C-alpha cells in the first residue's frame, strides 16, 4: 500500500464544513440555555466608584446580573508561558474590582433568556468611574505619573538583558556601525469566528461541561476546575469545530472563568458569544514592539555584533502568555545568521490597552522586520547587494548545529539542528527573478517606483515537550484515535489520520481522529507553536504502534496461541506466512463478546525543538504621490522537513503570507492619546480581501529533515508569516531609495508612507 | 413590541414563524430554524460569512431583518449539496483545499453559487472582485479562486440548452 | 450587536407609508444596508421601522427628454444591469461600480444611500456633481430639493422627520460629454479616502459647463466652483491642471480623522483631480449598441 504520508489528500474535515454541518460553539443549543453578555469598560483607566445593577436586574427576561465582589472567589488569570521575572505581579482578575485598566475590561455580566435581551440589559447598568491619566506608550509608562498598579510602584513589569560574545570587541573592531529605531504596530489575528463559550453544570452528576475552549484544553480544564473549587475530573472541555486560532484563541481569558462560574451558580446552561466589536477590544492584541537596534560590520559586510533594546507594550495586564512577545522578539533578532556578539535589553511594560498575547509567529514577525531592515541599510551603505550581504552572514550547513546562546532568561539556548539556509535563499532569488528585478530598484515606471526586498528566517516550532494519544478499537471494527491537539482548521484531523493509517497499515476510511476533548484523553498538551504534526503526529504514531502490540496480544490470547505466534501485517492479524486470519471487524466482535476493550496509549516526549527556515522576497510598485503600494509578486520558500500532506502545508504557507501582508499594510489596532480604542469594527480594522494580494507564490520543501523527532517533520504553520514585514519593507525601501526615504516603521499604509516620503522631500528641499 | 407573522421558503421547505421585528434573517435561520451552517462573523455587514441566497441574489443575512424576508425563497449552504453528493462547487473546494477552518466557507459558497448561476463565464478578475466581499483569514484566497474557476465549467454546461 | 427593540410596519402604498412616517420616532428602511449596521451598533434606536421596500411608486428608472428619474428604491444592481443607463449616464454607472460589495449591491438603494448621506459614498457625490434634484414627499405635500441643499452634514440631510425621499432626478447626459471618476480607497469597495468627479462639454477643445465634485474630504460631497472657474473656456493643459489643483488645495481643507490626516487627504485629492482631468480630456465618448 502506498504510504498516505506525503500525499496531497483531500481533507476529511471538509465535508461537514462544506455542507454547513459543522459544530462551532455558537451552533450548540442546549435546553434551558440562557445568554450572557459582558458589560465592558468604556474608558481606559479609572477607579470604579459605583456599579449599579438594579435596573438591569429588574428588566423582563433578565435572569441575573453580577459584578465585582460577586466574583471574589475567582483567582487571577494565571501565567502559562514566559514567566519572566516580574511579570507575575501584573495579573488580571476575571472581573474589574477597584480599577479598570483598558477599554473593554469586563466590569459586570448579565444573563437573559435571549442574546438580544442580554444586550438590552447592558444599557441599564449604571456605572461611575473616576478617570485617571492613561499610559499609552513607553514614554508615559516609564516616566513618573500614571501607574496602572499602584501597589507595584512601576509600569515596567520586567527588564532583563541577555548577551553572548564580546560586544565591546565587536564594536571596537567594526569598520561600520549603524543604529536605528524601529517600530512594529499593534495588530492581531482576527479569526473569522469570534470567541465563545457554552458551560453546563449538572448538579446531580457534579459535572461541568464547557464548549469553546481550545488550544491547551487540559491546562484550561485544570485551571478552571481549581478556580471553581472542583476536582479536575468534574470539569470537561469538549471539542468543537473552531473558526481559526492563530494563537489568540484558547488562552484563558476573563470570560473563561466568568461563564462557568455563573453557570454553576445559576444551574442553567450559559452561552456567551463575543460579538466582533467586543472581539476587537477583548481578544488578545499583539505585535506592538519598538526596537532600538545597532549593527556592527566589517567593511566586507560580515556582521560582528548586534545589540539593542526591545520595548514590549503588553497592554494592561500580564495574562497567560506572560512576556512572550518581547521575549521572542529579542530571541529571534539573530535569525539564521552567524552573529557572535549579541546583547539585548528587554523592557516589558503595561499600558492602558487590551492585553497582549501570542499571534502567529510571535516576536518573529517583528524581529525579522527590525533585523532585515537594518541589514539592508548596512548593505546599502557598504555598497553590497542585499542578497550577497545575506549570503555572507547566513549560518552555513557545516556550522550546524549552531547554538544561539542564551537569549531567554528562563530557557536553554536554541540549537539550530539541521538546515541549508543558503538553499532557501537561492530558491527564492531564482523564483522571484531577483537578478532581473534588482536592476529595477528605485526606477520610476509609469509614475511608480519599483523595488525588490528580501528576508531570511529561521522559525522554531514544536514546543511543549510532550503529547499523548489513545488508539481504540470500536465495536464496528473502526479505529478511533484521540489526541491532545485541538483542531483549529489546520488540517490536523487528516494529517493524523494519514499517519495512523500508515502505521497501522489500513485504509484511512477505517480510522476516525477525534477532536481533542478532555473526556477522551486523561492528559493532553495542545495546539500551539505549530506543534500538531510534530508532537501530536509522533504521539499518534507511538499510540498506533502500541495498539499493534495490544491487538496482537489480544489475538494471541483469544486464539489461545503462544505469545507472538500471530502477527500484525497488512492491517490485519496474520499467521507466520502472512495469511490474513482476522480483520479488525472480526477482532472487534471477539472483543465485544468478551466485554474487553482493545486500546493503547501513546505518547511522545522530546525537548528538542524543530527549526524550519527559508526566505521571502517581495516585488512592489510604490506610488509616491499617494503612498499606495502594489505587491506585484511575492515568493517564499520554507524547508519543513517532511510534508505529511503537501496540499495542506502549501495552504498554510499561502494563507500565512497573505495574513502577514495584512499585517504589513492593513491590520492596525489604533488608540488615541486617552487610551480610547478607535478601531472597533471591521470597517476600521482592515484585513486582506481577495483583490488585495492576488500574486502570492511559494514552496514548502523538505531538504533537511528535523533531527529531533522520528518523523523528521517540522512545524509549517508560521514560516509564511514571519518574513513578510521584512521582505515588503525592504522592497518599499529599495523602491524609494532615490528619494532617500527611511523605512523603519509599520504599517506601510498609504497615509503613513506618504508622510515619510513627504517629510523626507521637505527636508531635502529645505537643506 | 409586537411579533410579526411571516411565511417564507428555505431550501425548498415552507416555513411559517412569528418573529420580533429586530431579529435578523441570520438569527432566524440559525436559532429558530437550527440551520447553523450560516455563520456570523461581524453582524455589521462587512465579512460576508452570513451570505445566503434570497430570490436568486446573494445577500448578507445579518443585514436583513427576518420580517423583511416575508414571502421570499432562500437557499442556505445546507441547500447546496444534492443529498449525499456534494455540488460541483463544493467538490471543487475540497479538491483545491479552498477552506481551512471553514467558518467563512458557507458565505463564500452561496456567493459564488449565485455568481456562477448568473455569470457562468465569469473570468478570474470578476470572480476576485465579487469574492472581495467575503473575508477569509486562513486561505489567502488563491485556492478559492482556483476552485471557483474549475467549478464554473459545470455551470456553463448547465447553462447550455 | 443586536438592535434595540422596535416596532415594524410594512405599508403597501406610498400614502400608507407617509401616514406611518408621522408617528413618533419613525424611520424608513429599504435595503437596510446602511441602516441595519447602525441599528446593530446601537448608534440609532428608532421606535418604529417603516419598511418601504415593496412600494411600487418608489421603484423604476424613467428616461425623459430632460432628465433621468431614479426611483428611490432603485438598487445598485439595477443600475449596473441597466443597459440604457450605461449609455445614458455612464458616469453614474461607473461610480456605482465602486460602491460596496456584490452582496450589498443586491440590496442597497440609491435612495437609501442618499438618505444616509455618508460623506465618502459615491451616489451622493454623483448627485452633487450632476446637480441632481431630490423629490421629497410627506402628507403635507411634495418638495424638490437641489443636491447642494439636500446634503446638510455628516449623515444629515434636508429630509424632515415625517418625509420620505421618493426619487432622484439627474439631468440628461449629452453623449459627447467628457468625464472622469477617480476614487482612492484602501481596498476594493471600501469607502473612499478621497474622490473626484469631473465633467465638461467640449467646445473646440475648450471646457464648457465644467463641473467638479469632490467627496470623502468634507462633511458632505462638494462642488468646487473655484476649480470650475479655472477650467471654464480653457483647454486642459499642464498649466491649467496645475492651476486647478492649486485652487482645489485652497478651496478644500479636509479634517484629520482616524484613517488619514488632513495633509494626506489634501494631497491625495490633488492627485485625483489631476488624474481625472487627464483622463477626461483624453477620453472619447463611444456609442454603445
């Protein structure tokens, strides 16, 4: 049988999605269900004087309303990742108590018999808040004045320095240095499905069922149970179809505590579905980083050192993701380059904005933009072609494994294991037609300036060392596979089925991979850092192998044969000579007769991470009079080791590139100087549509397998986004070089680009 | 505020309901008729996830009040397949991996079905232009356009006498 | 984002509708493509919604010798599919092609858009540039309001609480007219960040009867008489274009807003005017069979 792994098979999850028969959390309708709406702070920073629920409670159709002290039994939302020293002092209560610290922070909840009535009731809540001076950036955070947490006497949650090598020597020896300040703007994932939860408490059973959680179900279950004063096995997180995660869905938010808490209190199933306006102000923001960066090079373009300061605006609270975004930014500044002297000072601070968390390629999108821009500036100053500059500095294959040094205070250094970074770049240069395009850099054609730009990247995936699986023989002879990795639309169901089918040697149609649910597995770890195929996949393979052992043992027992007399081959129990004796349906019948279950657990544990890598190239035309940029061509290449399903992997690449183009040009979460949130609908928060970036190409290939897992597979969900800002910014900069425009800031929106162009022109003309 | 009685046809079935005036068509389909294939992505008429076909036109069901749908014929995503068999458009989506999380997909299927039914010769530029009214966060749109171009063949065949 | 509660009436005739409009806090709804988002965001909460979408008297496109009459319920898709309109008023059809998206064009109406009066919308801009006339009725009678009086401010028109917009009349469009429509938006179908409409009648290579309209840059769409004065009776040369954009810069100072600062919009508008003038002067009016 031809292996399923490696084939571009149509996805199993598609049928129900295409028919409109999937079950997303808002599709769950339980008897006696009531609807929860959240009253959210309309101001950015203030002291709560009064919250009056009287009128809301009296409204027809309102079942209950709660605020502040009603939730005192709930703990603060815990840290799950990136426990940088200091950040844990700034955790969030699920409901605002004495202060509000961002527009959108929950202050009260109402429950009513319809979602419309719940929203009506919000308008009957009376509040009085004394406004306080807001903190909106590093300047206002770091100078004495407004404090978000008076008890901490600072807005800086953490500050640390990491360094490797001899920086003083590097700069002393350098023939060339350059220092610039870069800025990546606040934006976010915007999945098409907003968040939502359904919680149902059964008083007789003492069981709480929750739908709508994802990503890290077991962590969420454990934390929720503790918060509610329940045993872990009293709480179950049920799997649903999920309309995109991208890192922002599945972390614990205030509502993850409020909804089940209220469901238990009232004793009726409670549904909460976030509307889009709420989503924009309540679901994790990301990416807002300022980086002051300095490079030291030899005259020949060899990078001797890279140093700087990373400022991470984390929003009003530290939530589950800790300080992850600025932490990863600093860590990924080195990228795939041989830079022996590194020194980064990381400053993480709170501001009166929505809290920040992971968004696809967290810290990488930003770091790659900062570093690749500075590299292009250096290359230009030194008169070296940008591609050549990169080749000089890319880590060579014979230099791997390569340790980056300790760039994260609480983690071991990354060891880039396998790779041929130059090949990744070569593929992109060839595909985009770099030699032809660079001759057009800065040229004006039909009123527009043309430019080509590059970025090289290395991307780490597969974190969180362990994953589990369970493989079960069902009554009808089919195989159920349970995994700890949630489905979020990434094709995992199909990929895991392919792996299981190959291991078991049976057709895919006999296997059903179930969505992660705490009811099906004692312990799982989750879907994040593109680990589904790596950790989840290897765990399924292990589980399937263990299952073969189990079913063979079972068959030997049933047939009263000596151990290992019968074998498993070609998807069935066979005799020594390969004669098929018992197929799965037959074995299932025997198991049923004996009231026995045939199943096996699997797991995969490795501290080894995987490192995909590659390059991006963008070719643009810039209209200097309007600031409009057209992406004429885009190409990315990523070495992902092994593609379980090449079609699915390619879909991830293209989808993440387009999402990244949105991040570079369109997506923008905007606050005014009072911390008032301004981009509250999809008319203001812009994301790519079908006409914005029609020319996007790329390839995922497997030249170097991952050395840290048996399948050799690397994560493929984020490489497509991490290089986009660097590539397009470099292309725009190359296009505008004759006009001497400095590109150091995102987004590259028409008004902002026009401003840079005009300011430069004004400077030039006034000189 | 008084409920209003309406009668309409949904996927070939005659429906009679009484609704409050502010209930949107999307909410009627999802909550009253349990046709949850039509999704709500924004509720203010931008994302297109809620698109259904009303009297042959692709429209945003979050921008129609249920009471305004009195007397109309509606096709939702649930009405596109031919029983067990996926429609040519749905099959093409599967073949070209034109969906990932699937949340925006029903709105795109109905939009493209309406477009191709009326314009089976639609070229890529026209398809993209119409598709610009539906937001997808997962696919980057390329495979969707490919799928629609392939499916158009089936609509052209049907259009020929 | 669910609307606040309201009552609903669906009159069959215009007379019935006008009667309902005398009720307290009544608002008409047609396609709902502008109104329902406002209701969902609770930016408006009328007591009574009067559904006028099935009233025959408000439908239809009529061609008379001196004008084209668009019933208020004329949908965008009706305009785009109307072959006679494509010939009789190509500017209108081109402008509507930029309006919103496919699904919205199946429901949104010319009357709804003008009553909503978003300063960045295309239809109000065409109405102002073309000196359209708005037919407004109430139980008290009928009045005709010219476009430059109809649009009062952002989302505000001259329509009074008990009145309904019945039709919009556009002056007939000479076949040889030179025109251009230029709009700049972030993405396809987005509201314009700035837009410019120009047209004139050619008299021996000179500009007669020039009309210059701008939108997306002020509280309402505007006709810029200062620029029209620059163009009048002159050929469209590089110097004339430069003078025209200079006059425009003086005449219109856009406000800063979330999407763009004033200086950007002003510069953008200048570029659009220049492109419109160039485009219109080289455009030849072709007969469409």
